[in-house]
C-alpha cells in the first residue's frame, strides 16, 4: 500500500516499503517519498515499479484525513481543571448533603481497598507522587490560601483526635514518638540547629498569643507532669548503701545492681559530662582542638591568638600547613631517596628516652663535607656512599636497597615540576637506564663476610642505659623504620693520616 498526496503543483508518493534512492525495490533500502511534477511522470514510475513487482494494476482509493490538534501539557492541565470545576459546580447544584456524605464514604472505601491491595513498590511510588504534588501545590499557594489550609488541617486534626479511642490515641502517640526519634537521629547538626530555633520561635509566639486562662492551664499541666516524674522516681527502689559497704558485701539480690546505686549513677553522669567535648578546627593553623564549651566563630586557638606577628607562625600564609605526600614520592626505599637527593649529608642520631627513632645492630657515622649540590640526577649506584654486607654462599635479599627505575623517574619528574630547588635539574638518562626495573643495583659497594648476619627481625634496638621510667626505654615499635645498611661519607684523607692526626692532637682522645 502506498499513499498518494496531491498538492497545488506537485504529486507526492509515499512508499513505506524498502526502496532505493530511485524508488525501486531494495532489501537494504528504506521508506521513500517521491515527488512528481505531472501525471505522466507518476504513470511512468508506477509502470516501471509494476514490471519489477510483476503487478498488473494499481488501485487508487481516495482517503479523507481529519487533522486533530494535540493539546500541550498546559492546555491539558487547564482542561482538567475546568472539567473538575464543572463537576464540582454540578455536584453543588444537584446533590444533597446525604448524597455528598454517601459519595465521600464510597470514595473513601474504594480508596482504602485499592491501597490495601497495592504492593510495597506501588505504595512507595504513590507516596512519592503524593509528596511531590503536595510540595508543588504549597509552593504556588498564597499566604491567605496557606492560612486557610492550616486552619482546615488543624480543625480536621482536632476532630479526628476528639473521636479517637484511648487505644488509637496510644498507638498514634507511640508512632509519633518513634517517627520523631528516627528523624532526630538522622538529622545533621545544622538541621538540628534550625529545628531548635524554629521550636523556640514557635513556643515564644504561642506564649505571646495565649490568654491568661490558657497560660494557667499550661502551667498547671507542667506542674502535674513534674509531680508525675517525681512520683515515678520515688516509686523506684533507691539504694542508699555507700560505695565501700556495697563493694564489700556485693549482694545485688538484696541491695540491687551496681547500676541502681546513687553513687554509681553520680559517677556515670560525672564521667559522661567530662568526656563531652566540642571538637573545633582553628582557622589559622588548621589544627583540631577539643573544647569544653562552644567557641566563637571563626574559631582561633589560643596559640594562634597569642601570636601577634603577620603572617602568623603556623598559618597557611607562612607555608606552615603541611600538604599530603604526593603519590610519586610515596613508598620510596632509602636507596631510591639517595639516588634522587641533591645532597647526602651524614647526621649523628642519638636515641633519647621517649624518642621517635630506633636502629638495630652497629651503626657508624663518618663526617662528610658537602661542598656542592648535584645538578643531574639520578646518581649512579656506584657513587652512593653505601656499603652492603653480604654472607658468602647465601641467597641475600635486601629489602631496603631495592630500586625501581620507573619509580625513580616519576619522582624526579614530579620534583622538577613542583620543587623550585629541582627546577634547573637535568635527568641523567644513562644513570636512569642503568637502574634495574625492580631489584638491587649490581654496582652498589658490597662486602662479603663469613660471619653470620643477624636479621633485622631478630635484632633488638640499642636503647642505651636504663632510665627511672622503664616505659621510656622502649623507643620503637613494629612500625618503626629500621635499616640494615651503613651510609659512609667520601673520605678526604687516608685512614693512616686520620689516625696520626688524632694521636698528635694535644687534647686527650675520648675512650668509651
């Protein structure tokens, strides 16, 4: 079937079958619209098509089309509103009060039946639609309409509560209490502040509008509630046994449980009050401090408030807010850090009671003169001032001296782009290519020994002489960084010369 449409000067033929660009059958074609200037052209096309389709004749049937205008959303909504208003006017003019009550009752029963049959998902969808509809209506209502709605809701609520039984009232109060507790447990601090502020304003407004009679009734209710609370407290068994006697006897059958004792309750309340802190962050140093009372905003800690300098010592203006370690510099081994360091100073580290560092085995520090900084990195592994002690004839694994070439390259690139002290640094491609992908560099200085090498896992840290406080003697834990290799500086003189110079000095040589 094809559609033939005639306009003023042209004929249009719409064919919904698969056709090519010339209108002939094609299994991979699409629907086409053919345009003809006169009837002979249309006749020639139909003749060519009939030869291919083996059709002897075409039947043309006239069809009348009626154009129906489709309403948009606003027009459809206005029509629904008009229909609703018409139905309401008709009901007001025709139905009596009894008919109206019967109709409303029937609609209510039908609604309840329908809601009882719906599934949980359908109920959620219905409630969500109802909530959105209510929000939309309330967003466009005027102040007068809002007042009328609130008055109607209040009257309806009062009427329902006056008709409910004691059982229904208890169930309603229990549901309201549970709902209120659930909402308050889920609300944030800002939402809690807003709610408390609204409650305070509402209470003040109600009390300012109440009459003397209402005020007397309210005060009388509050007095009755206080009396009931006090009566409940008195009715509960109070155990006045002091703490030492109770703990000596410890007879919870006759004296009650420990949680019922007055001194225990007082201690629990005292403890709860002592741990109630407000954690606030200083706007200057960004450190968090626990406070017993709510501070003023913006909060500035006492240390920063005493600092009268500009910029303040621990402020971001003084570049004292530490940032997180970038990914490229995280988890570098000590050898990798030495390969990308511009200087290799040797420092003497002493373990003091309560200190943060620890070492295992024997450690020697030799002095070193740092005269210039490296201008191209990474260093060659053979140039590092490190000696590795290996056991002869054993498989030696060195966790602290593993080098990863890609890790070193990424760290150098990050330092050149972000650290001003590395901005003019050049990357030594030859030294970088000499590094292993993931292993121990072969060019590190090593010393072989026949003695047994004690593992770091079985070695105890040298903590020095004991102190008065034994807990201070332990200055490391399982996470403390321990090293098993020895950094040595480049010596400026021969060993024999160093010994002679030391012996020739006038000052006595210290002896352990």
